[in-house]
C-alpha cells in the first residue's frame, strides 16, 4: 500500500515556518497541514478501504504525524511571540523603576591615592618598595632602631603590646621594614616602606590610633646629608608643586644622627612640618651587621598629614568615617 512521504511533509513544514513574518500565519499553516484539505486529512479518508491490519498501522502513523505537526507549530508560535515581545520591549517599553543604587564604578580611597603617588615619586628615582608585618617584635620596632628601654615610646601608654612580656606589638612605625630588609639584603639599599601603623593615641584633629606612613631608607657608600636634602626637596616639589619652599630644622630621633624635621612654607606664609629625617645612626647599621664603609639616610612621612595639607582637610577622622559626601570629593 503506498503511504504518504512524511519526511517530505515535515521538510515542507519547516520551510513554511521559516517564511513566517506575522503571528496569524501560524493559523494558515495549521490549516494547510492539518485542515480538511490537507494531505493528512486526505490520507485519513483512505483508511476505510484498507484491511484491518493496514488500517491500524497506517492510522497510527497518521496520528503520530498529526501530533508532531501540531507540537511543531505550537512550539514555533511561542518562540515567534517571545522574539516579538523582546523587540517590542526594547523599542517601546520604558523602564520607569527608580535606580536607587546607581552603578558609578569603584574609586580608590583618598589615602590609597596619596600613598600610591608618594610611592611613585620615589620609584621614579630608583627606590624599590618593601613590606613587612604589622605585628612586630620589640627588637625590630625599638632595639634595632637604637631606641633604649627607657625611651617614652616604649611605654605601654604609647604602644599597643600583644603580650604581657612586652616582646610583641603592633608596629608603631614602618621603620621595622627597613630593619628586616637590611637583615636579608646586602647594601646598597634604596627602599620605601609604605603601610599602616598603630599607636596608643587619643583621637583628635591630627592624631589617630591607626594611621599610615611611608618611610624611606638609602644605604650606600659616601652618602651625605646633602643627598638626603636633595632627595626630600625633590619629593616635596613633586608632591606640592615646584614653587613650594622648604627648610630643615634640627630635631631628635633615636635612629638618626644628625636628625631634622622638614617644613614647607604654606599659602599663608606659615611653616608647617611634614616629615622627619636624618642620617642613619651607626648603631642601627651595626645591629644589622653592615660594614662601617656604608652610610645612609632615612625619613618618615605620614600619609594622612600629606592628604590633609593638600586637600585642606581639618580632621583626621574624616578619612575613616566612610561618609560618602566626603569620599566622593576625591
């Protein structure tokens, strides 16, 4: 008994569906393939003339074909609708919802920006960046830096110790990184050590128990105070501008001799201290077993101090309160 070529029917159905440009055309295709005048319907009319066995087998094939065509048309109808809705939504429907949290991207904190700028200035003249732990030993924080037991900085009222024997503490300065670096590296040394430091200070306009420092160290043969002065004047003019005047006044630090403070002349003519510095004390070099033929200089600057001067910030707590009105200014 000759049967309908179902493969050709299904292929023809795919071609017709691919030509559809309007949702109403699916109804036309349904009539064309399943309606009274369709090939499927014409074949059903022939069933009455077949034997019972042939009628059963061929009838089952016609039913399966009908279900397949119906399912195919419904599936493609839904896909066509979805695509039409998407196009319409993009073209016509406006999003009237409120953007409560606009995506503005992320920005670096002002302290991070200033720290990176200072590091970049010294890196431009050959200094490498070194890091060390925030939890330190008293030896690295005090003894190796020529700070005796009786020095006020070692009092529990000034330092945040981590044990009862006062042998470990939260570092009070990033000079500890300088000691660790010299222990592990032979001279010459040219490094800057940025990081967070901790002191038992009461919070006021210019003091915080947690703040940020960048300390520098240069160890080489024949280095002099003139080299130190030239290095820091270069930094000050790069950071504040070439018109800024500087001056060095005597000071005392246990780990440098002679020592000085660096001041800049501000807009109102007032001299403001920005950092401490000096020639590395011979005892410090001896503590790390450096030869007597080497000399050096060191300095330390507070990052908050620099940021407050540049941006005219009146209280150090502004850096830590996470007030978006303050932070988005930078």
